[in-house]
């Protein structure tokens, strides 16, 4: 999957938990927030290993880079990382 136009925060849709057992989204803690609407639930990554992911929407060809405080989208230039 690629992001060619307007990508938002990292979003993970949780379909199932352990094999044969539906996910209990109420048990999720840490760097994820869960929003349930009707029969669908979406988990959004709000941090990586306890460090905040910036609310700034990345654009095409950007990557997340840690700046010492939070993960921010930055322009990717091959060979500089």
C-alpha cells in the first residue's frame, strides 16, 4: 500500500484477536487509542514505544523520524539515513 496524496495518522484496523477468539479491544493499552462506532472498531497508533507520534499529516515520500521528543514526518532522501 502506498500513500500518494493525503495520509493521516498511522491507523490499524483490528479484525481478530488470537485465532478463534475475537479481539477484546477494551484490553488494548499503551500507544494506541481505540474508537468504536457501531460494530466497527479502529485502533489509532498515538505513539511508538511511549513516544508521541506528531499530529502533522505526512505527505508523499515522507517517513517518521524521531527528533528526541516525538516522531515527526520528514522528507525522505535516499542514502541520508
